[in-house]
C-alpha cells in the first residue's frame, strides 16, 4: 500500500521524482568461529538508506537451509555441520532498491572452547580472596571495628559468604538450587525450569508442540530437532531428524531445487570458502545457488580451453583460491588475462592426463580425476599435482565418460554428465566406490537434461543443471 501510494504521488507531481539512491548494507557475526549447533548472532543493523528507510533483510546462510526474509536485522542461526560459510544479507529500501553485504563464519566439529576457569565458592580462591560473581577478587578486610555487610560474615579477617553459598550480585546465593544462578552466577534456567544440584531441570509447562526442555535450546520437539533428536544433545550429522531418529535419505534423493541461473553448457562445479563456481561454455562463473544470481564471470579466451571439463578448487600456499579443470593449470583469485593466456591442456604438460581431460573432485588434500578416454581413476596430491595412484575402473565402457565428480562423504564418488550430442549420450548420474574403483549405483538425474556439475558441501550434494541447482542426498 505504501509503495503504490508513493508511486501515485510521484506521478501527479509537477516534476520527475528524484532518483532512488540504493541502500548501504553491512553485516557482522558473533562469534565468527563456533561449534556445530552453537548459536551465531548476525547483525545487519549498521545498514542504512540515505533517502528512505529499510523494509526487509534477506539472509542466506549457505548451509542448505532456506533463506529467510525478515524485518529484523538481528537473526540467530545454528549451523548443523562443520565448514566455512559465506553468509549473505540483501537489504531492501521502501522503493525496492537493494544492496548486499557478506561475512564468513567458520564452524568446527570440535565443541567451543570452555570459558576461562571461574570460581563457584570461596575455597576455589587463594588467601585473602573471595569468589564474587564467578571471579576471584581481593576480599574486604574486617575486624571488630569494621564489621561485614549484611549476609556476609568475618572469617580470618575477610568478609565472605557462609559455607556452600556464593556471592552473586552482592547477595549470598545457593548455586545448587537458585534458577537465576544455577551452577554459576548469572546462569539462568530458561522457560521457568527449576535448578537441582546446579543443573536446570526439565521445564514444566513446555507447549505440546515442543514438549522437551534442553538447556541452551529451551523447549524443543525431539521428533524433529536435528540438535536434540529423540533426547537432549543427540545431534544428527545429516541435519535431519525424523520421528526422533536421525534420518538419511536414500542416495540420490532430491531434497530441493534452488534458484535457476542463466547458465547452460555446464561442464563442472566446485565450492571453496563459501563460494560456488561453475565451468560453463567458455567462462568461469561465481554464483549464488540459492538465488541463481551471477556474482562474477571470467571469460576463457584460449582456444584450447573450449574442451575443458571438470572443476575443482583448493586454497594455495598464499591462501588464495585456485581453480583446477580437467585441462591442466591453476588460476589465482581474482583471475587475470595473463592467467588465462598461460592456460595449457594436461597433454601439454604431463603425459599422465590425455587431451580430453576428465571429471574432477577434491577434498583439498587429494584430487581425484576420472580419465574419460582411459576409463581410469587417478589420485593426485592436490598441492603438488603429483600422482598418488591410478586404477582402471571396473566395468567401465567407452560410453562411461563424465563432466564432473563429487565426493559423497561415505567413501564414494558421484559422477555426472548432462545429455550430450542431441541425446546420443543420455544424461547419467552414477556412483563409484573409491576402495574398489567400481560402479556401485546409478540413479536418475534430477534435471531432465542431467547435471553438468556436482559438488559436496556440508554433507549434501549440490548439482547444477540447466533447470537450476539441486540439493541431493549423498
């Protein structure tokens, strides 16, 4: 209603409306390094608009969860799997102009580090000290002429609380049973839970749709909470809890279709440090799979690169992003014309890799290549690109060649290709077992024309086809 009214007023004015200045976006995270399941607070409140006001914030967390559109600049998010995530916010003003900001959060499988040692009672402290609000401090002295404040008593010349009590906010508190200071000063039991022996009990009065109280999470539904699946503290590595049990979809199950980008002729896909890349036609593309928005494009001018397939990414010794394709070379970040001119096919550098190249995948340490013309699985050291092993893939035929690979997280590799040469080669999606170097599974590709690129990100497969980007169970 406001937008329509504003437009009407502008149309009826004596002159053209002034141009709308885009807003300025800002985004921070706290903490920037956290453990799996730990709450991370995002803050876009420093965003601004010089000639209007902000009406919406759209957050993408890059962990497979759906984005959120909200009027609040302060969302909280828990990441279900370890990894480095590039979180993005798009801010919109009242006339539809937008701006984007981003920040990076690193999530570890390790639990967050414990807080510095704190005291819970006076015996935890040294001579002449007392425990006050969880920290050891120098205690005020006392004698017959200088009595202690009320609730404290004089012991060995200093003011302390009675035994088994702790000083919190100037009062002597029993940390074993106080729900506002349960086990430590300031540790509040949420949702009305009681405190027993220094631990918050299950909260009475949790609603029927979230009947279980878990400390640090509040009232939850244990049937569907991936951080407390069936009981408090039971975490599902796949991020899916169904009926109180951790659930893994059958491999190849399509879990969602994300934004569709204007991409065709896809021949590789990779991910590193929160960034998704495609090899498509004669260009590299950085894109946002959730919206399909193209972030950056680098055209491939070298004629020989037209035949490049497969795409993988590693961090080089300088911490920059290196892209590797099924034709040999690396590219710095950002790409330069010189990088592209120096591009050589594998055959021009090392006889190990035939001219056609092959599908690729890496975990940052090992690079796997399926050699299409030789039907071999080759392992290289991702840093030096020196061979580790090479094996003929059992059961492979001349028709078994692919455009990209992805690890599945369970000891296998997915291999994909789109429909090629007007259907002469139909779209395929198969899995290889790394231990035996053999095909073990084939599923129908989610896209009607198949997938040209695929990559494993935080326990889920992302597959790129002309119909969009798909999230697939590995």
